[in-house]
C-alpha cells in the first residue's frame, strides 16, 4: 500500500475506504458525519481519487480477503462492512 495511506492508519483514527459511486459508501459517510464523532478522528479515503486504486484494493484484499469497498479500520483493526 502507498506510504501516504500507511501513515494515516493510526490507533486514534477511523479510516473508511470508499468509492463515491457506491451507495453504501455514501450512506455510511453521511451517517458518520451526523454522529457525535470528532471529525478529525475520521479519515475517508476515496480510492478512486488516487492513480494507484488497484494498489489500494490489493492491500485491502490482503487485509480483509476482498478488494471491494466499503471497508473500515478502527483503532488499526479491520471491520467488515
């Protein structure tokens, strides 16, 4: 996975890997933004905004067994959505 993504995976952040065309992703983003969560504790990663989308999906497959989004990491742990 690209170094800039690895730097974001921290114990104090919730990382949500999304595609804007995914309806589940859009609903999750809306929901998380409405919850009383510090916005600086959230990190949304639009995997299509990067030229290395396939690399990110390969990394997600290594972590979760699947390449698709919606995937989230909370406290550095994988959560299947």
